[in-house]
């Protein structure tokens, strides 16, 4: 685990992509880029095993910038291949929100690969402790002004909750999977999800439910008015080569870009 910086230099990181779908027709409406580390001799390593280390050692900003650049480059490659395009979401570390170069980094990556800003989404983890909320709001507002969409990830699990929803300029609220697992049998979870959907709608925000793993959960979320979902029931995270087939199948969707 000592070689994070060298792993970046050696191109050992990659993305697996996780589909997002609308609940009305189960059309692909987006992809989340999930970071993976292809460690020599160890195989695929998941972010929970190394992100905390990257934050402690100060390499998480460089890693996050790699993610933004990689997502933009991948979108350009899919476009060149004639595939349908949907927005790609990249997870943003709270440390990146304090990086004065973040806005310029995003602008450079979009410009370099000639990617519309509307095809890039940045996800801020709700459980992350933002040290300077004013700075975070300022940079996120500038990113939104470019056309980049902002999502609040893992909503309902953090210490800030409604404060983040009030203060941060976001477009989408992602309801954490812990409220979805038992939504078909636990009335409290259903009430929490229904309340979150109603709150988001009143604030003109999109809502996406994470961790949908069966038809019962999907049907319940649909009945509650949740318009977007993500989870293993509809799609498992897959490497780029496998996601091409998903994008090819989505070509006829009016929500996709060519």
C-alpha cells in the first residue's frame, strides 16, 4: 500500500462503470466511475482499502484529478467510437474542494477532450467533513456555472445532513443504500425515503436511490416517485470494455448524446 504515487505514474488505476437508470422505462441515464487499483501481484483493489491512506499521505487530490481527466478522455473515446453518451459521475474528495486548482483542472480536462460540461458530474460524499463550507460552495457554484452537475452522495449517513443540502449547490441527492435494503418491509425506511424525495422535489433536485438489489425495492421506489436508481439488480460495475455494450444498447434513448 506504500506505492500510491508510483501507482499513478505506472497507470495502475482504472475505472469500473456502474449504470444509473430511470425508473419509468429502465433506460440508462448515467454512469458512475468507480475507482479500482490494479496492483501487480494483488489483483483488483477497491477504494475503501486505499482512499483513507491517500488522504493521509496527500495524494488524494492528484488521484481525484486523474479521475476527472480519465472520465473526460473516456467520454471522448466513446464519442469517437460512435457510442451513445450519458453523463459520467466522478467521486470528489472533500480535500479537492479545498484545492484552488480544481476549477482550472476541470476546465482544462473538458477543453482538452472537447467534452461538454453537461456530460461530467462530480459527486461529493455527504459523510465527508468539509472544513471550509464557504470555499466549497464557491467552487461548486463555479463548476455548476460551467454546466457540470453536482451530486450529494450517501445522503442520510453524514453528520451534516440537511445542512449540506441547504448550503451546498447541488443538482442531485443520492439516497444511501442503508435506507433501501429493507424498504419493502421496514415502514421507517419507506417514510425516510418518501420524505427525502418530497424534500428534494421541493428544492427542485433530482433524486437517485443507491443499492437497489431486487424487484421489490425497485417497485417500491417507483411507487414513491423516485425517478432514478442504481444497483446490482439492474447493472453491476463493469470495466470499460463491457460498458461499451451497454452504451451501444442505449443508442436509441432520447436522453443519450451522440
